[in-house]
């Protein structure tokens, strides 16, 4: 029989996402509630390898609830991809008397957690947090709701100026491998075209769709996910300029503005639910699982399965987006 969990280590890893602080706070609150020690690990897996452990102070947890970023800081740690790095991490956990680990992050971070569990049989739970929302098995990841609202707000503003000058804008949003941000924010902001990695629209088809519109009288906003296979916003704008030289074309790359900002109510509530659930799962003896939300219910599914499965794309929504495009 496994011994009961007494001490949980907690880290945030990979690209930060608004709501990570709310998840950290939720884990700390659950720790207090169930009388379990919770130790923060700074800068993700880098801090785990370097032994950067830190207590979680109440005032910092409260102060940061409404802030984006992560009070524990984050990193993309190459060393954790190696077995030596993971061994060092495990030794540090052992030395600190930590018998379970909660990892808050995206697919790379959750893969690291799954490997650590597999290799060292330490109890781990993953909490999905990435603005890209590209994790299989959960309807939402922490940070995604805030990010799409940031994008919609930015496009609404660009729309004002695009309308005044009757311009064609290419707006690039994040999403290296997935188009959740582009698709959902693009629909909400009334974009004329939505270009995402999951669908390879050839450039000629895209340009042809512009020529069918009356670009002289109507502004046109095209949202492009950074991972779009046939080019990002700058490249598409330059090709379009060559083919439609009479049109006024501009490019905006929203970049890291999408990762910051005060988390939305939905992200804070999701973070609260997932954080508490992750602790309760560990206490009930679960390990190697990810806390997820499915049809409004919180549940868990095997970490290895989630990181090895491609997220289900919203094909139905993509079809609607073509009807909604003007
Ligand atoms: O966190 C996910 C993400 O924001 C991706 O959408 C983006 O491609 C990447 O992170 C950027 O990462 P970095 O900040 O390390 O350049």
C-alpha cells in the first residue's frame, strides 16, 4: 500500500498563462484544508533540478490572484528532457521530503510530469494551463479564456482603424500547432478569414477570396494563427500586396500581449476547481493523472494518454466560421 501524501511540491512550467496564480493559490488552500504541506518550486523544472524550493506565503497568494503570469515563475527547461536532469529532480524532491508533485502547464510540461512518474514512481498530478488550449481530454485549459478575450479586444480596436481607412489587415495570433485562439477569437471578432494550422488553405485561394469582396468599400480582417502552414501574417501580407497592389494592407502581430493580463472570472474559477481536485486526487491515492474539465464536470484522465493524443479540433466550429465570415 502506498503511504499517505504529507508534502506536495508545486511548479508552473512552460509558457505562462493567466490563471496560473489562481491555481497555485487553490493548491495551497487545499493543502491547508487537508493539513498537507505545500512547497513551491521556482522557475519550473529548472528550479526542480536546481533545488529552488520556496514556501508559499499567504500575502503573495492573495496579492497575485488577480494577476497574470506566475508568482512561482516559469521556464522551458531543456535539462529536464534528459534522464540525468530528471534523476537530479527526483533526488531533490526526495531530499526535501516531498512525496508528490503537481505540475501546472502545457503539453511539454505535462509530458515531463508523466515521465517523472513513470521513471521514479513518485505521485504526480497535472493541471492543464496554456493559452493555446491544445491539450487532449479537457474542454478548457487555464489561461485560454483570458487570452481569447484579449485577442477579441485587440481586434475590435484594430477594426475601428481598419474601417476608417478601408484597409485589409492580417492579424497574427499565437498557436504554434493549434488554431483554437484564431478560430474562436476570429469568430467573436467577425473576421473575414480565419487561417489555422489544422487547415491548409492555399495562398491563392485566400487571395481569391479577397478579390471576391469589395475591398474598396469594406475593411477586411484576416486572423492568422502563427502555426499556419502556408505563412504567417507578414508573409501572407507581402504575397497579397504583390497580387493586389492597389490595396492598403497592414500587419499586426499580437505576440506576448496574449499571454498577460488579469485572468478572467472563468479562468480563475477553473483554476480553483482544478487545483483543489488535483490535491484531492493525490490524497485519494491517484497518480499519473491530469485534472480536466469535461462537460462542466471535473475529472481525471491518464497523463500519458493526454500528452500522446492530439487534441480534438473544433471542425464544426470551423465550418460555421466560413458561413459567419463577411
Ligand atoms: O504558451 C504557448 C505559447 O504562447 C505559444 O502559443 C507560442 O508559440 C509560444 O508559447 C511562445 O513561447 P515563448 O514565449 O517561449 O517564445
